[in-house]
């Protein structure tokens, strides 16, 4: 009988601690003058929003191990796909690259594609949407950073923008006398979407602590 009572007390303690931890974890976490907001739900899903000059959001699942919460976004894709065709071009002494912006949801001119040749920024101002450029050096690798414009408006007309989104890196190995037709297949939902992949949030009482761009953020559970 004595041992049964001890077992019952232990089980009750575990259940109470479990309930207490659940209450502390579930809910909305934010901070005064902090742009990050996390909403952790009892069904192990989360929502995230970042409200600053640059807007972003995410959603996915969370799990707890010790005092650490791990976040994983539903969407793990963070790069825009690229298609290309390499051709011979005997009419020009330079390498010619033709970029076609393929966008089904928005006008192509809403996007500005900055080229990076062999890992280095190509120092020219691209046109909005589709355009062409010439390279005087061989192009072994190529990717783009894409800026979405115009800005969006949130709340009472507050102007916000999106972080740039990178494309996949392609390796056409172009030399003089060759040209390249590139199609950038815009995935509009990637603008403003933050990917979490086993991202760690530390739980400390009723607070979440995490690092973003080397800055430590402390968010409290809203009462």
C-alpha cells in the first residue's frame, strides 16, 4: 500500500509538471519594441511574423527536447529555380546572357534580378524584369539575387519590403563565342517567407530566447 501511494504521488507530480510546461509553452510570444512574434499552438504547430521595414512570416511544426524548442517550416524551399540553354554565338566577341523572368502571379517588372558571376557581383544595373547582359570573362557559375518591388503596405499605410531571394546556382561554363538563355521561374510565395530548419529556441520560464543575425532576442509569453 505504501509503495502504491508513492507511485501515485510520482505519477501526479509528472502530470502536473507536464501540464505546467504545456501552459508555459503554448501561446503568443513577443517583446516590447521587438519585431519578432511566435505563436506556439497545442497541436505542435507554430506561426511566425517579423514586423519591421522588412516583412517576413512562416509556419510549421515545433517539438520540445529539454529546454530547447525545435522549429521546422512546412516549406523548406528557399531558392528560386532556374532553367537555361547554352548556345553557340559567332556574331559577338563577348558572352551574351539573356534573362527571361517567368512570373505567373505578378508582372515581370515587379522583380529586379542582380547577377552574380563566378560568385562575384556583376557591377551593372539590370532592367526590371527580363533583360540581357554581356560578360567579358568566362562564366563558370551564375546565380541571381532577386528584389521584389514595389513595397507592400501593412496596418495604417506602413511601408514594408521583402528580403531578397536567391536563385539556384547554375554552372554553364560559358566561354567567348557562346550565349546563354536563362529562365528564372519566380515563386512569389518565397518573398517574405522565412525557412526554419531545426532552428533552436531556448525556453526559460515564460520566455523564448533565440538568435537572429547574431542578435539575441528575448520574447515573453503574453498574459
